[in-house]
C-alpha cells in the first residue's frame, strides 16, 4: 500500500474528476457485481438467523464509513424495509481487537474499513490492535467478514484506483448497494437457509423498484443474476449523478473552495454538520480537513455532529431543531465557514444553523439533494451545490464526490 501514500492527482477540473470517477466506477462494479450479489444473499441469511453487522474503523476517515454503514442498516430510508441490527466500532472505544473479542458472535457479519491508518495520518500512526486483527478474530470465530483492503477478510472488494477520495467514494457505493439489495432476499425468504417455503413472492408496491421480485423462490441463480444486474444499473446511475453534480455544480464548488481557502488562510475554521448518513459525511469532511492525504496541510475543522452528549442534551431539553444552531452560537466566529450536508434541503435543524451562521457573518456552504429544497429555493446558503436525485444513497455518494472535489481545490487550484 506504500505507493498509495502519494497518489498522482488528476487535474483539478470537472471533466478530469468526472472521467476518473466514471472509469474507476465502471471497472470496479463490472468486476464485482456478481460477488456483491452473492454477498447480499449470504448477509441476508445471517440477518435472518438473528446475526448482526459490526463495522470496524480505526482511522478518522474509516470511522466515518463504519458509522455510515451502521446507520443505513439500522435506519433504512427505503420505505417498508426492515431495520437490521448494526453498530459501528471505532477507535474511541479502545482496541478494536478487544471490542471484537467482547462483542462478535459466530453468526454475525463483520465489515472492516481502512486498517492501514498511516494511509491518511501524516505521522504514520496506527493501531496495532486494529481492523485486520479484528477481522481475523471474527473470521476464526465463524463470522462472515468483508473488507476493502487485502488482508484477513473472507470477502475483499478493493477498488483499483490510487486516488484515496475516489477509493472512498466507490467503497461507500459498495456498502450502500449491500444495504439496499440485501432486502431483496427478505422478499424471497424461501431462498434463505433453514426455510422450506417456496411460494412465489407478490411484488406489490415494490415492483417498480425491484421488478425481479416475482421470480420463483426456488431459483436462486435467477435472483442472483437479477441482483447483479441491479448492481450494474445502480452503479451506472451514480456515475451519471456524480457527473451531473460536478459539472452542473462546478461554479458553486469552485467558489465555495475559494471562500473556504481564504477563510482558512486568514485563521478561520470550517464547521460542518448533517443528520443521519449526512452526519457521517460531515464526519468524513472533518477528517479530510484534519488528517488530509497527499501531504496537504491539516486544516481547522469542527464537526458539530461529533459530541453526542451535547446533541442529546439540546435535543432533550430544547428540541431537535436546535442541535446545530446552539453549537453555531457557541463556536462560530466571523471569518469561519459552515458546511451543511443535507439530502433534502429541508431539515429544520440545518436551516436553523444556516440562519444562525448568517447572523454571525459566517460564510455558508450547503450540499443538498432532490431539487435543493428550501435551502436552494430561498438561497439560505452563500454557495449551494444541488445533486438532482430523489434516491438518498445516490445523493450521499454524489455529495461525497462534490466534497472531495472541493477539498482538492482548496490545495491544488
């Protein structure tokens, strides 16, 4: 992995960034679509037998992925799909090896992110009891294990691209697809081990999303083939959406990068926030500032989603709509920049934080999905990047590309 410490960065323009992501994504998912479909089936079998998902992350960036995959399984945004037990285990809890030893059970699923902590951390620091060791222990215990770096996991999905930002984006899409498509096999419960019923499933209202749900429940190969096709279609969708976000939003992205660079160079800080999966995207943005790749300078960033004691205190005593605005009041200074991540553009706590930031002469950047919601229609931020989709996982994946483009521009434009 040493060669990945100093990747050859593409030109800092929209076309180069789109081409790199398009080529890497097409190659990765063409190679792995069949294996991702098989893994969805195996994961569904584990969940059906009361297994849980444990996600491991040691480095700051890996921690955001561990949190992200956990929240997606526990709080599904696909209407009618069941919540599945998942939890993120990260370095804040101490040795990952110790946590896995205490918590992992033979029927569980364990997913690991970024064991090579020196990949992102300039001083080369790491955790000797990290992800690889935790995966090895879990595999020996009988857990189903998967990872995105070569090593101890039974199932490894490694994007063949040097750029660490593009690698993370492809990994995020991969675990989103696992989360989305594992539910197909709950709709085909006759294909899960230990169940003998072989009825044809009534697709009902799900038919427009997953037209292959009407397959016979004794034809696993047919369902796997259709899930593989779905992986490829969704990968094509996110490729197009990344291109739309970067090309259509390029002026906003470059202006936001200029404003953020100027603020940071003058001693300002970036404050970042979001809800749910967007909170983990905010976590990743803060990590990319504090522990950047490519030898870039570390930059000052405050993650307003980070302290659960503050968030729960405000939510309990005042209301969920104030969890970010109160922190803006506490921390924001003139000359700072606030980055808000939202899939809808309508979250009341995000809107309240943007309003509070403006009252304090703080520059504001918003990354929003759908049609931009109220944030875009009322121009509630100084710079608004819109990802035009109603599919939440794809919005988050495209927003990751927009953020990574912005972060690159800060240092290279």
